[in-house]
C-alpha cells in the first residue's frame, strides 16, 4: 500500500477559519473529504504535514517510499496516473508550486526542515485537469464538479438500491442510493447533476431535491426541505428549510426553516430556526470576505457568497447574516439586527455587541453537543481549541486578555 503524506501549503491561511481545526486535506468538497479521495484513488494510507498544534490528531507517517501531495489538490484520473508514474527524486509542479513528489526517507527529512532536496526533477502539470482549492469560496463554486467526479468514482460498476415508487424521480440513472438509506415521498431531480444518498441516510416526505447533491452517511433531509445543488450535506447532519450551493462538513445541523446559500459550515455547527443568510448584495456588487492572512476584507470576484462558519459555532433563532460573513471557531451568535461581517472565534453576542466565550464554557457546550452523537471532546480536541482561542485573541478587540479563566 502506498504511503501518501498530504501537506499544508501557504493556501492554508486563505482557508481559515475552516483550517484552524484541521489540515487542508481534511476539508470536504464533493462527497468525500480531500484525504478520503486520495485514500480511495491511490489505495493509500494517508497522513499529514500540518500545523504543530494539530499533529497529535493528524500525525505523520514516514516510510522509505513516500508520495508527498499538496493537500489542496484533488485527485483526478490524469493526475493520479502521473503520480503513480513518479520515480524517486521526481516532482509535479504547477506554476512553480509543488503538487506531488516521490521521496525516500532522507529526502523527506530535508523537506521537513525546509532544506533543498538534491537532484529533484520537476515536471509541469499545467495541462493536467484537476481541481485545486486556493480560496474559501471555491469550496462551493467547484462543489458541483467535485460531486460529479466523486459520484462517478464511487458508483462505477455498482448498483444502486432500488428507488421507492413513492418518489417522483427525474433522470433516475443519475441517482445512487447506498445500503440502509431511506427515501420516501420525495422529489428527486437529477437532470442537472447526480444525487448521491449515503449509507443509512434519510430523505423525509415532501423533500424537494435538485442535483448535484451529496447526502452523506447517516444524514437527514427533513420534511418539506428544498435543496438546490450543488450541495453537500456531510455525515451525521440534518437539513431543513431551504439550502442552495452549500457544504455542511459533517455533524452539523440546519434543521429548520430559513435560507442557507453559497455557504460552508464546519463541524458541530448549529443554525437556529428561521436563520437566513444573504448571499447577494443589494447593489449586486462583488462580495468581499474577511481574509485572516491579510487581516482585511478582500474581493472574492463572486456575486454570490453567503456564510463561512468555523467548527463548533452556533447561532440563535432568527439570526440574519449579511452577505459574505465569516464566523470563526466556537462563536455563539444571537440577537436582532445584522451582526458584523467578521465574527472572531470564541465570540458571544451579536449586532448589539460581543463578549468573550470563555474556553471552559465552550468546552462544556461542545461536550454536550458531541455526546448527542456519542462522541467525546477528548484532550486532543481540547488542546486544539485552546490553541485557536489563543491565536484568535487579537481579533477579540473588546477583550484585552489573552487567556480565559
């Protein structure tokens, strides 16, 4: 089995706050996360080069034969062929950026120490088709292509579970239902993109779905929901109301009425009832989005962009998010009016002002939330959140302290 090591490039900074709590390769786009894609495509064991504070949860495994791959690159048929043809000391480059290399253990140590790797021969992959994620909004703008590629890969030479006759289905050849899934009395329109229903997932009565859609394992689309593709609902998540061109990474809920569009939610997020996200400015101008590296709002070049929310963040009922809002990790947003377009990690409040959501209170909430899914907030997770709390202190300008009680 190949040993694949997925590394964080400088792109990682552009993908905060989602990458505060995970390597770039653990982001979900399409049906699978990026790391899951590489495991499937190359039949490989996967480990990571990532931030020091993430390494206990995401360790590295070094062997005598290592395929080192950029964690922001998604596999494709042609890219995987090139990677499998690599010899030792060879690399694939795009615009001078390392995409993949094959290194022995000694060469890998040079890479880790940011030293020059001798005799490394580079090959350009400019003409090779594959997706590479460099900005937050590309997660939803490229999600349709990623769903289709994952769908074709996962369902090739396989047979879907039968589609119940209670459903109204358009283009049933583009619908795949995994074992244990239940879909009854729903409308499934796969004419504009595939619909994938994962293991033990559930689509309740009256749901209206237009592909491309990925409903991952153990997730639920509730009664009467309206879901427009391209949308990914990660594992163990629940969706109600109206959702369009969005990604729920996993273990997150938008269970009630309200609108979520052109948005990405991390894990363990909860969207309160009747919450709405604006994804289009009143003047139809390009949307600007908070960028952590430059610490200012930068133009996305996109006319549609809604909400980016980091792990463990929540919002109360009737919350109104303005176009292009970024919410950090473990924030709790509530109250009337539009909150600001950038809400730092561990914020408590809304349009009327914020206080600091102390680390201990954040732990208590996370423990209760995760217990509902039979998961534990272990010491590794706590250490990650503590590190994010300290990193994000500079953004909580109302609070001059850097350490919680």
